[in-house]
């Protein structure tokens, strides 16, 4: 079936099947496409997969690349768990006996492949990553990447540490984790042998990450927002209580009937569409959209958007309809917005990554799901026409988060996930040299080069002082000229730098704002380089927070 984006020349030269476009290997444009011609007899992809060949419009224009197609029936998004079973039962969705990893199992070679794949990724795909092992009830960690923009370095590991340190404990485990705002796991994951005809093994990567897309087999761990991040995001146990109280304090009848959003409108395609929608005449009387500068580690976005003063997240509880819109990745505010008792209109594009608790939420019962920003206004009109239904949806979503998404339940989920994962491991866990033993949050600070915070003083924690597994002799210093591979390495240039089109000149105020932000960024980078390379000592995101003693 021909695509509208396919040039007529391609249809004439290669046939209609040449217009089956694919995102991988540069075949996402009319100039390069997939076709089955030229690969027969060279690959064996199995009965459920097809041969594909990435070609140029003319055979002499470039090399061809043969590969196996994606699965004809991709795994459906996990929607099977019910809220009544609780988050502790969610691991069966990701690593259960009936799932991909439960049937196939996870081998030591799979985890090693995941580590190799993560090690080869740029800072845009893997700003932070580690490989962790649980051996004899102890947590051992090896950093793969710890780049400057990965500020919330210890948060996921603190959740893992709490789960491992619990009285019930965790069986032996070995996994690779990568931090990303999307699901970075490659959809294909195929490896082909060297002999001809080449036999391709479509083995997926057992990759732990923050959110799972509906076309991969990633295993989701709770992200940094559960532990908290500096002053921008308090620990979930604190935010849970704050949002629950704010939701209870505002009766439904006293709330505004507008759709409310507050956040950066320059962070991603969906946010830009929301900004355009808010400026249209049909949005008057339906939306209140605030453009607030993002607080994450991105210099460019801090000066591109943000014209409104920040409001506390609890201010959202004064509205009946709340918008959850993804930015560059998924939006982790969804759980907090549900606590308001308002109807959360969640923008969920096709194949978008979702957090671990998403299978518990039933569209139409706990929240409202729309496929794009342009569906927001019709959804608000329908909810206004049936206020009783809207109130019922808001109450159900609030009840679910109050009951099943406490910090204590989240730590139980991590423990249950690691226990279920250990049951699908097919090889014993072996501790090699290069791993650091983690007993406390202070150990994590030293491993990730943050600060040791005692009272009101901060001491920069260098790479020394950790109890590494035998044979390492401590952490290795940064390698000069290293190509963006972890601690202290040189950053490779962003794609396309130096080849951008001429932009309109900025106003004097915008240029001054950009210069001030850049000067501050360079000052911090100079301080970091003088101390411990990519450490974040005393930069505001370093000291371990006191979190939820009831969850430990």
C-alpha cells in the first residue's frame, strides 16, 4: 500500500511495497525505503518476520542494508492488570510467566548485550546508566554512564537499595538500567551471524528503564520523582500528602470548569501544539494554559519558554479538568494530578512510553485518554455536558492513587519486580571486578560523585573511598579525550551543529537573558571541571533527601 509521502518515482521504480517506510537505519523518508528485493537467500528471519532491504531510489546512490522486519504483531501495551490487585501484582505484566521474559527467560548474555548496547549510546539516549547485581542480599553497582545532565543520579538506586535492604530481601538479580524520558530500548534488537546465509536472532534487550513503550519488552522502574529532586520535586511521600490534602480541601462545586495546565510549552511537540491550541479563539472559556520555564538541566529550553511565574502543583486542585501532556518524554505529573480528584485528560500518542503503574488505570473510569492535543477541547465539552460522570471519574482516580500508589507500595513494587525478575534468570549471578558495594545513601553519593551532606556542611565526594569488588583497585579516573562515555569524558557535538540554517536575530532582552544563562552554565562547568569532572557537588541537586522512613 503506497504512502502519501512516497514519491511517484519510487512507486514506479520499486512498486507499492517500496513505500512501507521504517524509522530505523535511515529509511524514514521517500529517499530511502524498505523493500524485500535483493535479500532473498541471504537472510533467514523465521516464519513471523519478513526480509527488508534499505535502498536508495537509484541502485548507484548508496549502499543497501538487509535486515529482518519488526514483528508483524507487536506486543500490545500492558493493560491487563486491574487496580484491585495493587502495584505489587504488576510485575507479572512485565516479567510474568506468560510474558516474553517468562517464556524465554533472561540469560547472562542478554544482560551483557544490554550493557554493551547502552555503553555505545550517546548522551542523548543514555545520559545515565548502570549495571546492578544483588548477591547474597547485598547491592553491587557499576556505573556505565554518569553525564552532566543526569542530575538525579541516585534516585532510582535508592529505591532499589530500599527494596534490597527490606526484611524480606531480594533474591539474586543482575540487570542493566538506563535513564531516559522515553523508552530507549530498540524495537528490533536483532543480531545476525557472520556466516552466509545469515541467521538473525531476534533477541530483545532486557533493559530496565523509566517507562515502557508498547512495542518493546522493557522493564519499568519508578523514576527519580518518587525519591525527589532538589527543590523542584519533593519526595513522593511528601507530595502525596500535600496533593491529597489539597484535593480534599476543594469541593467539586467550587472548582473552575476550565482545563488547566502549567509547565514548559517549549518541551516537545505535544507541548508546542498545546501552546498553539491555547491561543486559538475556540479555546477561550475552556482552557487556562500557563507557560512556566522548565527546571531541568537544559540551557536552551530555560531561555526559550517560561513567561509565567511558577505555581505550586497543589494549585491544580482548584480545577475540574487537568491536562497531562508529555514533553520530550512522558509526563511524571500524572500520579500527582490524579490526587486532586479532578478529571485528568491524559494525552497518550500511539507507542508513547508509560510509567510502571499505567496498567492499573482504566480509561473512562480513572481518567480520560486522548490520542492528541487536538482532542482536548472536545473532551472538555463532553465532560461539561455530563458533570456527574466527570465527578465520578475524578473520585475514582483519586481513590486509586490514595490506596495503591503510596511510597510504601512503590517500594513493594520494586521488591516484587526484582524477585519476579530473578525467577526468570537462567544463569547464576556472578560478581566480576568493577562493582561497588552499596549499603547506604552516602555510598551512592560517593559512587555518583555527589556530596556528602552532614548537617549544614557539604564535602565533595570523589571516586575514592568505595569498597569495590576485588581486582579493581578503586575507581578509574576520567580518561582525557574520552568520547562522551560516562564520568568526565568529552562531550561529542550535537547532531547538525555547524550546519543549521540562519535564524532570525534575537531581541536585545532575549540575547541578554541567553548570555546570562550561558555565563552561569559555564561558571558551573568550570567549577565542576576543577573538582571532579562531571561531579555535581554543591550544585543544588546533590544532597540525599530524607525520604519516607515508613518505606524503608
